[in-house]
C-alpha cells in the first residue's frame, strides 16, 4: 500500500513539474505599510488550486502564465488581487492592515463575544504557529508543546503498559483534567484511559492531543486563565484551542525519519496535506502515517538487592548472579515503546447563501502500541509450567508483552450565519476514545498447565455528544453581547476481559477486568451562559460572563468571570486582570472505574492492589461520600508592553484556589493492631489494601508567566530573533485534607507524602525557554534552550527523612531549514543536542545534604543502598526512577523532514 502511495505521489509531482515548465517564473516581496517583510503570506493563482507562501524575508516565487491574476492574502491584512502583465517577471506588494480581520487572530479563547487581538485581550493568550511546532523536531503535538510553552509539561513514563497510550500533560501544575481542549472552538473528547500509575497525573485523564496530526494544524491558541464561565467544566487551568488549516493554498507531502544517538527508537513517517477551493467553499484534509521503534533504557540490576528478602525475592545470591551475568538488566525493556499510528483529518466549509456557511470537521486516529512488562526472572517466577520455554531449552523466565489498540474520533458539523449584525453558530460534535488491550507470552499461574499464554484483559471507552448554540452581536460601538447554551451526553464503558485473564490470580502482569467491574454508565448536562463586553473608553474594557449548568448526577453549578484591560502610552502598555470562579465535574472514570491493578510497590515488588469505585458497597462501608464538583477561584494580573513593533513583553501573575479537589488517594490498609472499625470492614469485605477517589483536598497554586520577544535584530547583515519565555511556581500546595471518620480514627489518611509529591512537586518548580531564530540567505536556524527546574518525589518506601530530587537541566535543540527551491525544503533537527540526561539526588531532609546516586556511579557509601533499590526496582529504572522524571530519558534524537509542496 505504501509503495503504491509513493508511486502515485511521484507521478503527481512529475505531472505538476511538466505543467509548471510551460509557465514562466515570477518573484517578488510582500511587505506591510511600515515596509516590514511579511512571512507566510498566501500567494494564490486565482481560479487555479495552485500557489505558494512567502518566506521569512517576505519573498516568494511562483510559476505563472500571462494574464493570470495573483491573490495575496494574510490574516489581519486586506487581500489584494493583481493581474500579471505579459513578460512581467516581478511583482512587489504592500498589504494594508485591516482592523476587522486582525481581530480574528484570537478565535474564541479570549471571550465568547466579539473577537479581539492579543493586545486588546484582557487575559493572557499564547499563539503558536505551525512553524513554531515543526521547529521543535518533536514527533507528536504534545511533545512539541513541551518545548514551546513554559507552563505546559508532559513526559513519557518508564512504565510501558496502557500508560503508553496517554502521556499526562498539564498547564500550570494543575493536572491534565483541568485544561479544556478545543478543536476549532469545539470540545474534544476525553481519553478512555484513567491514569493510575504512581507517577504525575495519577487519577486523572485528558484529551489525547498527541493524536492530532501536526500537518493539519494552522495554529494553536492557549488561554492561560480559568474559563469555566465561558466553556463549562475542565477549564480551571485554561483552554487550548487547536485551529485547523482551512482555505487551500497549496498541497504538501512530508517525509520524516529519525533515530536516537544510541541507534534505537527509529522513526519513519509520511504525511500529506492537501485540499481544494470551490467558489467560496473549501476542503482541507491531512493523512498521516508514522511508526516509531522501541528505544530501550534499562538500568543495571543489583544482584544483592534481588537476593535480599526485603528488597527483592529472597533467592540464593549465586542463582541471581548467574542470571544477571547473562542479563545485567534482568531482561527488562523500558523506555519508549514501539508505536504505529494512522491519522486522518478533514476540515471544510461551504456557503449556503451570502450570510450562511455550513462547516464540518472529522478526525480519526488509530494507534497501536507494543511494549513489555517487567521481565519475570527465573527466581521471581520459578516455573512457566513448560508453556513459554521451547522444548529442550533451560528455563530462563519470560517477559510478558502488552499490546494496546486505540481508536479515537472527533467530528463536528455546524452552521454559521449573520443577520442584521447577529452572529449565530449552531453545531453538533461527537467524539470518542476506545482502548482494548492484549497481553501475551505470559500465563495465569492459578491455572497451571491449563493456562493460555495469550489474553484479552478488556479495555475502556469514553464518548460524548455535544450540541452548541452561540449568538453574539456588537450592539453598539461600545457594547458587545453574547449568549448561548450547550447540551452534552457522556458515556463511559468498561469492557470485561476473557475468563482466563481474570480468574484466580489473573494474567501475570496485567490481570483482566472482571464482570462485576465492567459495565456502561452515562450522564448528561445542560448549561447556558451570557457574556457582556463594554468599552468604557477606547482604552478601557470591562468584560463579564455568567454560566449555569445542570448535571444529571450531581445537580447544579454556577460560575462567573470578570476581566478588564487598560491601555496606556498610545497602546504601548496594557494592564489586564481577571477574577473568575470555576468548576470541574468528576470524570465518569473517577466515579465508576473499579479494578485490580498490578504495579511495583517499593520493597514489595509487583503487587496487585485494588481501586473501589465511588458508588460501590465497599466505598459506602468505608464512609466515602459521593463525588461532587471541584470549585475554583482564579485571579490573574498582568501587563503587556510593546515599546516598538519589534519588541513585546508580557508578564502575568496567577493564583488558583481549588476547593474539594478530586484525588485518587493513597492505599488504605489495616492497622498493625488490627482492632479498629476500619480493620473490621476491610476483613469483612476481603480487602487487603484499597484506594478510592474523594473530594479530599483544598489547594492553592500561584506563579508567574512571562514572554519576551525581540525581532529583526541585525547581526552580520542578517536578522536575528530572540524569544525568552518562562514559568515560575511560587506556591503549589494543599491547605487541608478531608478523611472519613472511619479512616481518621484508625490513624490513616487518603493523602500521604507520596501523593503530595505526585500532585504538587513532581513537575518543574520553574521552566524557561530561550530561543534564537537566525536566517542566512534562505537557510533558517532555530536554536532553543529549555531549562527544566527541579522536581521533588517522596516515593513509597523512602524513610521520613529522605526525598529524591531531579536537579535543573538545560536541554538544547537545534533545527536547520534548507530550501532547495520554493517547493522543496529539508529540515534537520537535533533534539537534546548535548545528550543531557535526567539527574537525581537523594536529599537528607534533616541536614539538607544531597547525594547523587545512580547505577553507573561508583558508590562512596551504602547509606542509600536499600532506598535506591526500592525506588528503581533494584536498578531497573535507574535513569528516571519508577515514577518518571521532568523530561525524556532518551537522550539525543536526530530527525529529518523533507517537505514538498505541490
């Protein structure tokens, strides 16, 4: 199939080349009214689906015939049509600004009523272009954001099972479920996977933004402010609005290839973006295929720890050493799993009349992940009952495999119209995410020789259907009004595994979902809002929004937002502030998911523990109350400074208070005495240790975001751009913990130091990005340095006086873009150019002493020997510990992209 696709593409390019040869070349430069070159201007031949865009110097080249008409268009400027005269070889153009079009830069995230520019916005909004994302060299959209937005954080965890299908991300340290994701202003569905590993993002879920093909993205707008009043649940930390390519300018095919400096993790991909314009209608589509190979980063395993009965398996040391002599990493495979994905996306619109447009968007993603569980060494699982070892071969243990199959879809249809100044947007959105799992090369030990070695342990799905109507009007030159409503129905399904996967002890490495833990649950909600914006003067704006929601499972929620900005010094200085209340409805996953989970417990190895759902008899017996919405109060204050057209500075302080924050608590087990009411209930229900969701915390998060951008500095006769952006967290903590009486009376708590570390200190204390853009002739250089601040962990098993800390590190990325012609460009990327790896220390909390310790160092002292082995599973996860780190452990990655326009 791939071979045929290349053949078709080659024939298409050849036919286009022959066609262009019959025309002649025309070039020119496009500038604004201040004589500054404009990059990215669309240059289209009228009536023909062919064109180009200007480069960083505003220059373009295009093949035309006599009597052709060129259309020059760019966001924020009035379009121009210019006829080509016979024999003409150059056309230079000056585009005039259009205030009405310029206001389209921020589509929806700033306010629900009339659209405003970034300067006019009373709240902080980041705008990232497709070029910004591509220059990171990162293979997926979420990883590109990691190196472009300081307050955005995500990282691969070292555990490669279902977690490989969703990497938790967050803005401003608020967790993945508190950032609302929109596609063209419409809500994206949440992933079916609830993240339950003991690593950042535990107990939450979010939309799978890695599933969105980068070639389809026109720009990304990130609102760094609470927006529940505008959009409802999930917008406590902010909103990310992904704007897709629309009007067709040119088609392109991109070939990608990459590899790590260690020679693994090979990446190959091909993406095609194309479309057509018909009248005033358009269609833009993207097809993206990619595959990344395994990148393995295991550590060296300690034989002494493996043989120790407390830290390891209590096996004879000689047996352990004999095995590790053959497999120093104990056969473990952890790092980046093998991933194959296919992504399809369509975005289009068609006018039905002079003032009505029908629009539509559809996206589908299939992703398959192949990875491995921890290797079952022969002294851990002492037999495989002859099921996994070839006849005549000595038993050497086995490594269970894990396969995840993900299907994700999103689609919107709608009508936009304008009558007498009233703008109406009526839409319907549907979306879903389904994940099914397969484990193989393993066994159900309780079935003995009758066990299969291939299991289907079940999976999860989440879907929603959303109806929206939004109406707005500029009532006067000063007053803007908007109002609307939303209906949303959600469904969460847990699929039962095959019988052999859950009966008895279950499939070794990934026990299946039992019938009593499977099922389908639904809910719906209806909400409405009103939004008023009033320009008191041309410099002073006040905006207010009120929203009311009704949920079928917990009742009502009402929130509001007030924001303002004041411009000074001829618009060179803008002061802005906002105050809002917000809410986040508990996820259906958090209410209904119940399971047994196999995971690594420091000092105890792999253990199977449970999560009881919020409506179970066991939760009722423990006195766990029903989940209610989180409530938030969000205050921001900032300024924007534009002393000249080449320099811009923004500085924004934020303070977010969350009441009744939903967390997946620490495991609750019986007491040592075994004589409390808690012990009685656990024993009666056959529970050894259990976790559950509750509205356990009140929290406070505050910090500072800043962005400084300097453009067009002259250096060596060429122009240099400098960008400095950063986020610093002042405070991220809980102010109170709520335990049920039964648990508190037993001296237990749902929130321990490990949960505190995962929630509040496992993301960088600060993060800064210093970037340089430099162009020599037509070659563009991008150099970015990302400083990841310290993160703290207190893993289960560490003593009370010890923490671990990942120290600050700078990761440098270099990108070089080389245009061979106006249609062919090669981009070379080196991510993490200097092969910087995460580095962590043990911290003695009494003395403040820091001790660096990993598997590759000479150990001067045995002080932390046992604790090191507890948190790295005896060295298997020595690079990042079992909980993950603040950036990837893969080291330097080289990749190249060849883009061909047609």
